[in-house]
C-alpha cells in the first residue's frame, strides 16, 4: 500500500483474534466476530504483525513511499 493508507482488519472467524505489530507500533484489542481494527501507515517499510491470541497467524503490510 502507499504511505498514508489506512488498513482495516475485520474478524470474519468464529473465534476472537487481535492484531499486534512485531515492533509494537500498533495493537488492537481482541476482536470478536464482525469487529474491525484500523491503522494508518504513514511511513514506508515492512510492518510484520501476528494475532496476539494465535501467534502462528502472521502477516506483513508492505508500505511504499
């Protein structure tokens, strides 16, 4: 995504999940089914994150300048 983009994570699963960045720059509360969390990425970089409840679930947001 481009710098300045707001990314939204929405839990569509039947179990709670959370979004926790590996560098502690963003963290959501536990998200029940249907709940969302948003974060705006202002700077270019690779932002790795995990589910704080299920750490094996992971991803990366790649932000370009």
